[in-house]
C-alpha cells in the first residue's frame, strides 16, 4: 500500500523544501526497523513484514555513525554530526573537538533564513539529541547550562518530558521555568494545556504534566506503559506542526526535529519493548506525512538515527524467529521491576512465588501463551528466591537498574523469541535513512551522518557555513 503511494509521491516532489521534518530514532539501527515490521507481520500469523510508514519512503540510504574520536559514537557526538554537519568528540554538544569552538546547527540555518524552528523529543528537552540543535557545551552532563541555553535561544517551539536540572545553582536565582517565561516562552503542561495556551503564545515549551514529571522528569512513559492522560510523541508532533504553522504570518516555512528517544533507552536495557517505541515514532511520522500530503511540492521528511544500540540480532542459530512472542509483553522491563517491588510491599510476608508467577502469566504470557522449559521456570523461581534472601544480583544499564528477576524475565523472553543482544551500549552498525518529498532524491546509497543536515539545507535553500 505505502509503496504505491510513494511511487506517485516520488514523481511529485520536485520543488524547494519549505517545510522540513527531521525525525531521529535514537538507537534505531537497521535491525530495529526490520524487527518492528517483522513483528507486525508475525502478529498476523505469517512470515514476512507488515509495512510501516517511514521505512516505505521512496528514498533510503545507509549511514556511517563513528565520531571524530571513537569508532563507536555516543548520542552527543552523533547528535552534533546530525545537527551541524561536523564530527566531534564523544560527549560534546555543538562544539568542535577542541571543546571550545561552537558550531551552528541546521536549526540556526533555518532560523537565519526566516523559517520557524521547533525541537522536540520523547525524553527531556535538555537531553543529548535535542540539545545538539541548540546547545554548545563540552560535556552533555552540563544539564543546567544546556537548559539555560535553551531558554536563551531564539527558536520558536520546544517539547519533551521536562528539564532535568531546572533549579538555578546560584542561591536565589530564577529557575529555568521563570527564565523561560522572562524570555517570552509560554510553558504548557500536557496537550490539552497546549491547546488552551497556543493561540496567544509567541513561543512555546510543551512539557508533560507536573504529576508525570514528579514520577519521572527524564522522559515520557514508554509506549507500552502509557496511561490515557500521558503526553505522547504523536501529541508533541501535532502540537509542533500546529504551532509552527501558526507562525507562518511572520515566518517563511519551518524546520522541525522530532526525536524518538526511548527506542535507545529500551535497547540499552535489551528490552524488546523498543518495538513499541519504534512503532510509536512511526505514528508521529504519519502526522508529518499527513501534512506532506497537503503540501507535497514544498515538504521534505527525513527519518534517520544517531547510532544503533544493543547490537540486536534477529536469530539464535536456528532458521526460525518468533517475534509474535513479544506481543504477549504488556509492560516494560523497567515497569516489571517496579510492579513487583510494589507487590512485595503490598503483600508483605505473604508475598510468594505464586504472586509473581501470576503476574508473569498476565503480563508476559509465560506458561500460558509462551511455553517455558522446566529449566527456564526454575531459573525464574531461583531469581525470585535470591531476591527474597537478599542475595539477588541486579544489572545496571545506562537508564535503569533491573533486579535479578527482571533480568531473567528479559533473557528468557529473548530466548523464546530467538533474538539476541551483543551489548547494552551502542554499536557501530549502519543506521538507515529514509526520505520523501522535495529534495528526497539526495538521500540514497551510503552517506556519512554529517551529510544529512547539509543535504536537507540544500533542499530548503538555507545558507550553510563553509565546511
């Protein structure tokens, strides 16, 4: 279906890109995309893929991701390459490898050309990928400084979960929320609040509601864990398009970067719920595609990634794959650990293995829809007993710490689905790039990550610095 639509679209898009969308799936390697489409096919009971929207775009490329100093990049250096067209040292944002010389990004080039600018993510708005488009710091951990540079920037729209470090380190100083207001930003908490405030706002920062941030200011919830009132990446994308379009009376087109940040978080934890994050980002891309259909001659959509995370392998020495098993997962591995801890507190001394077994049946399909061997069942029960004896060994990855039982559940699920993980960090695997619209023909073959923003700017006729 999508393939036929995009054959027509390929012939239509020949003009200047006035509206430019830049989607970045953090940690989204080629196998992550393949897994999501193969999973959807498996849910329909067949071998093969069910097409998502963005992987069916008419133009595609393989992208190199190494940084200036490392064969395996981190998100800061990769984000900087994607945003500025220049490679840098791992950990640096918007700076050359000397950690002194600031460099401009495509957001700056777009704004200088008269376009409205939006930067959005499913994680905190001061995180590495969004920060690469507006910040200039030697270390990605300088979160307050990054946030201060955001509120002092001249961009029009930001969205994400929240600021990680909003408090001013100077005693009595204004926090970032007050600084943002002083600099002309209206802060909205949730999509409904955005709808109430957007009409009168000159510039906007959209965050999740305060209750959600009290639970976790670092990101919006995983798609698999989401409640009905949680902010979503689709909400964020709709709000961004709405707000940037509203600016058209005084601006010439727009540039919008949207990051699907928790694909990476799930892959760091080797949690197959990354599939739901990838599908969730595809739903956000569909919102942009709806806009493209209304402005096919003036819109460019590019979807890529900063690096691959996890070293994902879709095989385990058997010529079979059972990704449909992942369809039985109802919660993230992170949520699993928290739920079992809460259950232990609730039942106290009455907390037992049968409580856990019931939970795993309901939320992972174990022993019901997913057959486990006696040895696998024993491993789960042993992990539970170790925790109860205070001897359980937890595993800490970049964004979460999982107890022995959660790790065992994760590992057994992967064994049953026949998928494997090489690392809990990043890899140097190729990442994909997909494009549709005005200038999309420039995105093909094999390209370096530094080329993507340059080609987008060329499509939009935005002036770039000398490289």
